[in-house]
């Protein structure tokens, strides 16, 4: 059996996922948490193979907390289970130590498949999230609408905090967008990013 903990801020969501997967396909849900603090405590207690972790938790950002969660249970592999279908968020999650990224819109079959893959020590990104990375090039054609929004606000002189507030995003998410915009456009800082955006008529 694959022992799993589910961490989601919405009790109905967490309980629904638990009922959906517990006792099926060799998966056993050993605990459900609704805060990051509770998640850390339950990880220390149960040491499951897999943690299904939501990003938007009431006491913080799930991705930011991954290092502490791994410290609480080093052998637990973390799958981000979220509604956020954004390339920058997927990259931030994987860079931050997650072994999987699954959208809540995925099928239950793919969820079980992902749990099995990650429990076996391999990374897994659901099909819908994989599609976010198809055909990416280091050019303006690869910029998503959200990336263009962030870029436009950077050019207009907004700070990352102001952009986060304006677009209703987390600060770390905006930081990730900025990081990958620089990578895509070959820029080392915000000033060169602004110049490049103007040169390419991206804003």
C-alpha cells in the first residue's frame, strides 16, 4: 500500500479526495490536514510515501513550505495538487522540491497513476500541465497571456509586490514569472528586460 496524506485548506475538497482514493489502487489515506502546521505535524507522525499538497493554504504558500515538510519526513515525496495551470507555478513547484504536479481537473485514473509514479521515486506532471510546456522557444511567441501581463506591468514601473496585488497573485509567483521572463528573453536584470520588451514590441 502507498500511504498518503492529503493537505488542502478546504475540508470538503480534502475529504472528497480522501473518499475518492482511499483503499483503491493500493492507496491508503492515513491523514488529512487543513493547514501547513498540521501537515508538518502529521508528516512527522505518519511518515507517508506521498503527500498531496495544495498551494494556497491558510497559513502560507505550500510550495514555500516544501523544505520544512521534507525535513519533517525526508522520505515523503510531495505532489502539488492544485487548480493553478501556470507554467511559472509548475516550474517553481518542481524547483522547490516537489516530485509531482497534478491539476484538480485531472481524471482520477491519472491521479492514481501520478501517485504510483512519484511513490516509485520518479517525477510526474499531469498531461494538462505538460501541455503548458509544448512548443516553447526562447522567443516572444512562447509568452503566455499572463507572462505578457506581468511583463507589461514591469515595463510600466510596477514593483513585484504591486504586480502581485494588481493581478491577485502571490509574491513568489510573480517572482517566478519575472525569473522565467528573463530566461526566455535572455536578460540578466529588470532594466535589460524592459529594454528587450520594448525592442521586440512585446508591450
